[in-house]
C-alpha cells in the first residue's frame, strides 16, 4: 500500500507503507473513501514542528469498514463510518463528560492519508452514517472527522448563542467552518477576519455578515468600532499564534467567551491582562466525537454543506501537491481520493 | 479626619487626610460602620506593587449614607448601604452583562480605611440593606463589599454546581469564603488546600470535606488521588501566583472550570499546556455588585455567616497593627471600626 510520508520540511512523499491490519480486538480496518490535508499538518510540513524520522501523515478520514476485531460491537463491515482524529473509548469519565479528545485511552490517528486505515477503539471512535452516502455528501461527511467538528467546538466553547455577535479570527478551513457553525447556532452578526478574497467569499456564503481585513491593534479597533465599543460576545480563535490569541482576547467583551482551537505555537498569556479582560477562555483539541451524531444528521439532511471548504480535489497519489497548494495558500483545503 | 495612608513598604500610618465631600452630583458620602484590610492591600504594603507617593488605602466598606449629590435617586441619607470596591454606573453594556467591575465609567474605591468615604456613581454602586442592621450582622455585610463577593464569583466562574467536586487553592479570606460559596451552591465535595491549622478549621466550618496540605506537584497528585485520577470539576484559584495558577489548572478535570480571582502577579500561562488541559478559565476582578442583592438577603436571613473570616477586630486608629497581623499571617483578616 502506498500512502503519505513526511521526510522533512516540504518533503512529503507518496510511498510504500505497511498494510494496516487488526492488531487489537478493539480495532477496525477502513477502506478510505476520502481523506484530506489539515492546517495542522502544515506545522511539521513547514518544519516548525520537528519530526524525528520519516512520518506517515493524516488524521481526517471516512470510509467503509472492511474488517473489525473480535471485541468490536457497534460498527460492522460494509458500513460507512466517520471517526475523530483522536481515537477514544467513549466510556471513561472524560469521554462521559464530552471530552473524548482527553480520553484516558486516547490515541492520535496519524496514518489516514492512505487507502487503508487502522482505527483503534473502533466502538468508541467511529460513528456510522445512516447508509453508504451518495458521492456528493462524502466531502461534507469527511469534514466531521476534524475540521467541521473543530469549528463547531470553537463556536460552542465561545458560548455562541442565537442572536449573539461573533468574531472569527483565522480564515483557514477551521475559521470558515467556525463561521458556518455560528450561523447554524443562530448568531445574529458574524464578523470574519480575512484578507483573502476567495476566503472572504466563502465566509459570506457560510453566513458572515461583516469582513474585517485589519489585524493586530487595527483589527481589534475595527471589531470595537463594529460593536459600539463593546467587543464581540464570542470570538473564535482558529489560528494558534500569539498575535491571533491576543487579537481574540482583546476583541471580546467583558464576560464574553473565546473558543480557541488553533493548536498554540509559542503562545504565552499574560495573567494580569487576561484577568482584567474578564473573558471566558475555553478550547483545546476539539472533542468532535461528541458532535458526530448531530453533525452527521445535519449533513445528511443537507442543512449544512461544510464540504465547500475543499477547493482542491486530488487523487491521493498527488498528496504532495495537496500540501504545496495549502502551504502556498493556493488552496484552502485539499481533499484526497484514494 | 484621620485615615490609613501607605508611605512605603511596611510603613502604614494613621494620619490626617482630607475630609471627603460631594464632588459630583452622582456621589454619596458615607459614615463608615466598618472597613477592613484586604489581602490585595498586602501587595503594595509588602512593596511588591510599587506606589509613587503616600497613598490612602482601603476599598471594602459599609456604612450609613450621610449625604448624596443632587442626581442620586436610589439611596438616601440614613440608609445602611454596602458597595463594591469598584464604583460602577450599573447602566452601561458591561454592567448590564453583569460585569460591573468592567463598567465603562468604573472608578476604583481607594480611600475606605477612614471614618468618612466618598462613593462615586452612588446609584449604580451602593445597595441598601432592608434596614440599619443589628451590630452582629455588620461584619458579614462588610464582606459583601469585596471578599465574600469575590469568593462567590470564584465559585460561579468555576461553574460550581450542586453535587460537584470543588478544590480551593488558597486559604486566605477569599479562599475560605470560596469554600463557603461552594457549600452554599451545593457542592458535594469541597477540598480546601491549606497548611494552617486555624484556616483548616474555618474551612471545615464553612463546608470543606477534605483538607490537602501539599502544594505544587504533590498537591496536584493529592487532588487526583482524591478524585480517582480525574481531577476536580471546579477549582477556585484565590492566590494569584504562577504556582497557584498552575496548581489550579493541573487539578481540574478536562472540561472542568477554574474561577481565578487572585490578582495575578507575574503569572504567564503556556498556551499549549492550557490548550491540552481542556479547562474552562474565567475570572477577573469580581463583579460583586451583581451579587449584592442576593448575598445581602442570605446574610440578612442568617443563612451564611461570612463575617467569621474576621479573626481580628481593631479600632481604626490601630490599622497599622491590622496590616502587620495579616502580613505575618497572625490574622486571616482584620476588621476595623472607626
């Protein structure tokens, strides 16, 4: 089997990898219908996050169950399933609390950019669609594995409510789906911070009512201006840099909420500044497993179409070009078909 | 009039100060029934927070209205009132959201350790008791001006719910009243972190079910041990140091909440660590004005007795000894009677 392997900065190869098989009785083996490149894959791709050795890549996936281990009860061969980027048992206290990405048994899925995938803890991790979906629903169902669930968690963690004013920092796929999530929850006003025309366009399509192109101090000033000096009720931080985090904190009204889902890289928060900002801060690796049933339903009933974030579709063997296009911001997000 | 003036580290004097008078039509003048020394007064007293010049002190107060400005409508001379340590108009959007300590017109009250006090924005800041209280209720009513409201906010911000498991970091007056607040809200288990026998005793009286004497890594390990490895549902951070903040974050279960009310001094939070902790973080200067009506009622009906935190009562002219006793941890909190 051939799949994606990162060898070093900007050196992504499509090459021979070991064929996955059932190792533990709780495993399932999937034939991947679609996988994709995540914004977070770009951290190691760009060399910002070091890798110690050639590393298989990919953590977003959906597909058909081919085989299950002897202990698997809730999914079976032939079903179309979607799973979280973190495998979880869905039975431990953290899972019960809705934080499956902090599962006591969690395992990061790291080999999904391939035709065949082993998923640990299959019963806890995978959720089956009502049936094998029509092909045009596959991109949207794929987003539920990470990017859409992450945008949804950002909105949930930021406390978005019907009628509220929301700002979204970051116009990557997560930010754009944060806009869609806020719209779906019923936000009255959604301010997308973006400088890129194609992304602004998609943000508007997903429900953004205002576009702010400024960043840093100017971006904060513009949000304040748009909210009568008050700040946004909820801010979705979908980047993970010091600048984006501070922009989020300073754009939020006292008592408002920030949902932060961009994996922080070098972020340090000043305790005193945070204290006097009076914001609620919540985030982390999105527990997308919690949202899968609800979001599968919304996609299945064609109420949301998060698959629109894929503006580049490639055969899996061109995965290297998929990374390049995202790295150079030529594409928002690349979908890969084995 | 004589009142407290800080001249430099450990140099607190009781000396002549200007007699307050109505300056703005929204002011009220109070004859102080009782005032006290706050844990946060110790930061400048110890020289950790610098002062530029001799500085009048005190921000916790209750007393009888003597005079009001021409625009004051809701309080009148002869009433016994309690106010927040931040004056607020209670009409701006931040006040309406319940964050009166972020009021667009907020003014810090800084001269309360004196017999007479000017309170700005009297209508928004002061809440009258049903009548002039019996003397034994005055200490508890005084705590509502800051320390009890702050403990209550810590519990509220940490999301304490009936039945939940709560840990309290800090055994100063705020931490102890955080214990009382968690108990009043109905927490099922309350773990107080304290090494001092007299404070442990009061914590238990206020509702603590467990005492943890360890700090840092050992303290976190002990909380985990007491909660079957899960962590506390809610943690109240009532100190404001790097160590106490990290202890709080690491003691909280994923998805749990931290209410932090200790003014942070030199605290830096690592974004990545916070991200993977999955905690909710909320805090800041407590909007005690929000809670005043409810808490006055609880004290009035003798359902809570937060005034027990005062283990030293002095005449106001001995205010310097009041500071010394708290600085040397001989007293939890000093009440001063003019």
